[in-house]
């Protein structure tokens, strides 16, 4: 089982690595759903982490629909991410019709070089997620899709996540389940949903709140309940 943990400051990176994270998703602006962090934080996180750091690539929180000016910004940010030595990045782009923006996606992937990519929860705004997963599987650089199976928390969408996970196995694109997972119930969730990667945010922090530090006991509980 892979446990990915959101980090929003340098101390989070150290704590997540110390207490059992397998991968970091580095973001800022968590109240807005996650935005690209500063160059300084990216560089510090990469130097500090003992596990891969994947960095959010999102220039604003207005939507996942990006215009030319947005792409100028995010492509420059992508260069910063790559030059800092991050393992990968986290990105998603949609058309005005709520489908995958393949032209924009291909533009970003071309610039990304050898970085791997997670397609983030923009996926949860897509109506036909199974078709979208098949489309994303056409791009080898995309290594996983972060989803809660829709707009509800993941534990409320287990049947859909299970279907997506099975399809992901077929097309070679794993599902990373996140949103609303809790350390004490994650084991039963994984058993029902059939995923092999989980994503924690507030669930592994003190009082279950993003304004609190990562909680060692919650991290240990997540590991324990995942049997690893």
C-alpha cells in the first residue's frame, strides 16, 4: 500500500517522511483546493524529503479551465518544479464542456520531461469518468489518477471507485483514492474499494484540521490499519 500525504509547509514534509508517508503531495493554498507552492518551499521539500515529492501545478483556484496566460504561468512553474528536482507534479485541466483538455495536457507533458504526473481531482468534475480514465491511460507519463469517485468524499463512493480501480488495472493506470479518508477506517475502505494507493490530507493531522501539524499517532494508525 502506498500512502500519499499532503504537505503545506517544510515541517509537514519532515513529519510525513518520519511517520510513514510513501509520497508527498506538496501544495499551498489548501483552503482553495491546493495551488502551486513557492520555489523556496519546493526546493526545501525536495532537499528534506526521503520519499518522492510531487508538486501541485495549479495557477489559480477559479476553475480547471486554463487560457493562454494561465499556461504561460504554469509552464514556467513546471520548469521550477523540474529544476528543483521534484519527482513529479500534480495537474489537471478541463475544457469548458467539462472534458479533459487534451491539447493543454499534451502541452504540459511535452514540457515536463521525465517527471511523472498525477491527474488530480479535476477528474471528479468529469461526468463520464470511465471514458476519461481510458483517455488518460493513453499518456504513459500519467502514473495515477487522484479521485474520490465524484464530488462526494471517497467513503461515500466506494462502488464507483471500485469500478474505476478495476478499469485502471485493465488499462494500466492506478487509482489514488482520496478525500475524506480517516486512519481508523481506511483499512475497510481499501478492502472494499480495491485500491492500492491512498491520499491523506486533514485526516492525518491533529484534530483532523489542516491548520494543525501532522499527528504521529494518526499516521501510525493509518499504517497499522493498512497492514503495513
